[in-house]
């Protein structure tokens, strides 16, 4: 009864001081004071606030002893107030496709286990993401529900087939793919090659924290993804938080993006290229050139050879690993090399001999950099020139994950193996960026 009384008292107090979403406030708790920004909350018992660090937290009202409004929210010039109804969206509402594959963005907190469970019921998905369904009419496809670490090449093909079905619908302006974070950049690369002549935007998005958590990034990411799916772009992109704040997202090219943090909301970054655009739920600011949407038909080229591997070289490593893959029938190998293209040669190294034998027996071997940023140039040092001479394909500034996916895609085509070097060095989906100076 005491808790109810406290909650009601605070609710009355909050209304009396007229604290509203956007106000800068100071909360006095039992052991600390929090200076924060008040956010909208769908739970009357929780104050949802943004800390100075950029993180959102939920504070139970019963834990608040006092609240002071430091600065009232001032609507910026030209900024429109968000309407609570869908009336403004009813006329000329556009249509987008949504492919749900699982991951945190399609999950909710399971209070029984403390973990998350899948949002498999679409009415429940709509309840958690009402803004998405206000922006556009949404046609949903659910090919499977998996944690992203369980997704494989067969799943990439299924996603590609779903996307093809949706983009062939002339009324659908673009497609969103809700995906787990851990292997999202592998999927974005695969779709970039499978759908190389895309005529509309295909946007992968994610969440680091489920929608029912106070610090969730899910809603903003999904709303910005929807906005970008309605843009004039064509191609595969990743859209997610630009920084720790909930202000806007970045749109990143699907073959030049990598997850660079385990838990931050801005985990994905553009690598060896520029950000395509800044995306808000209601507008887009393009920062780089992009491929424009067009009216040509799209062909799905979804093939993949699973007999490819990605190997990271480490000091003292034996080249026996090359023999292992060769003897187990692997057709291709991507080696994460050192620096500009370094691997050991000399009397204490068997790498050169192992590569020669594997290439002679038909294996395609590529080099990608461990450094993430920068470009390979195997001709700078003598050991690099040795490996270049025997036929290692050095992939310039291509990310190793993208290289792995592209090699599997190239070797999935009958007849392409004889021209594997030319195919791997062809810039199919922006996987190379020759414009940046080193």
C-alpha cells in the first residue's frame, strides 16, 4: 500500500511541475542525483530517461524522491510535433517489405528466464514497433527465426529469395531485413552479390538491446531503416545507430561494413569507405554518392560453394592448415595476411610450398588484410612478391568477411573457376574502394 501511495504521489508531482518528454531534469534518488532528459515511456510506473552518456535507463517512480526541471524542451524551428494518431499517414501511404529472420530486434525480454524470446506473433511485433507501421504499409515475410550465429549460406539464399519476391512487387518501394548483429555483415555481403543489379533499397537493421529494455536501439534503427527503404537508393545497405545517442542512424554500404563493438549501439561502422547517409525517422541527408533506383528487372544469382574457408594467420603458425583444407576437398581459401600482404618465407616456413601445392591442385587462394583499414600491396616487400608470383590473389581493401562470402559466391558458379582471379578482382557491389587515398 505504501508503494502505491508513493507512486501516486510522484505521478501527481510530475504532472504538477509539467515535466514532459524532452525536458532536461534532475532526479533525486536515495543515493544519487541524476541529470538526464525525460523520454516517453509506455509504462506509467517507470520514468524513461536518457543519461549524459547517451544511454537510456528506466527509473521506477517509487524510487524518485524529488524531480526538478532544469530546462524545458524547446521545439526546434521547422521541427514538427509527432502526432499520436495515424491520420497523417493514411493518405498516399507507401508500401515496404519486411523480412524477419530473428535476432534481438525480433525479441522481447523473457521475465521468467531473464533472457529473450522471439517475437513470432505479428500483432505483438506491431505492438512493440507501432511507428514502423505508421510510416508505411508493411508486407511481412518470415523465412525462419534464428540467432545470427546459426545462419548459414542456405539461409542467405532463403533471404535472397524472400527479397526477390518482395522487390518484384511494383507497389513495394524497398525492403527491410531484421537480423541479428553477429553475422549481419556476412549476410549483407551475400545479398550484395546475390542481388547485384538491385533496383530498390534493401536495408538490413538490428538491435543490440531488445525493444522492451529502456536502453533499446531497436525502434530508432527500424524507423530509420524504413525511411531509407523509401529513399531513391538501390543496393544493399546496413542502417543503425550513428553513435550512443538516439538522434539518427547511418546508412552503410553492405560490402564495406563490419561489427566493431560487442555491445555498443553504434556497433557497425563503414570500413575503407564513407558513410552513405545520415538517416532520421523523417528525413535523410546523403553524404556520399549512391546507386539510384531504376525500373529494370532484378535477377537473383544466389549460389554459394560451402567448400571455402577463412583463416587468420598468426605468428609461428604452421602451413599444415592449408594441407588440411586441401585434403578435405576445399576449393577456396581466404588468408588474413599481415600488414601489406606479409606471410613468412625462408627455411623455417613451409607456407610457400603449401600454397604452391594447393594452387597446383586447383584451390583458389586469396589474401585479405588483418588490419581492417588500409589496402594490401604485396609488391612492396620481397615476401609478398613471392606469394603474388605463385598466384595468391591479394584483394586490396576488401574486408576479409566480404572476401570469404565473395569467394564462395564466385566458386558457386559452374565455369567461373577458370576466371576466379578476374572475378575476385571485379568490383561487383562496391567491395573495392579505389577512391580513398591511403
